[in-house]
C-alpha cells in the first residue's frame, strides 16, 4: 500500500513539473517565437548528434512537441548533465526573464 502512494506522489510531482515546463515553453514561444525556435532547434541538434537515444526520453518529446509512441513509450524522463532538457528550458526561461525584466508567470 505504501509503495502505491509513493508512486502516486512521484507521478503527481512529475506531472506538475511537466506542466510547469510546458507553461515556460509556451511563454517563451509567445514572447520571442523565432529566437526560441532557433535555440531549441540548435539544442535538439546537439542531442541528436550526441548519439543519445532521444526518442526514449519523455522531456525530449515535450521539447520537440511530439507525442510519444503508445506502442513504445519513453522509458526515461530526462537526460543528465549538459543534455538535461529541464535545465535547458529553465535556463532559456531565466535568460528571457532577465533580458526582458519580466515577472515570472510560472
């Protein structure tokens, strides 16, 4: 019984985090669509050229705006280190906030 509750809490935290990252991406695209798209495309290119199994990461699908396959859903959440998608989105968001001196909507 305890394990189920822990998994549920973990899933709730992940869902909340994913929702927050989606909101940040929407905000970035709304604020500066061309530059945001260019930065994301550059980062995605780095990921693909790194030899990592991108399709197997949930946040990769979030970043590129694709729907993961139901037949073979991603088994991992995010990359570690320099390839962390969560960190990339948050850094991009912080840069935009600093440049535009905006209040954070998220």
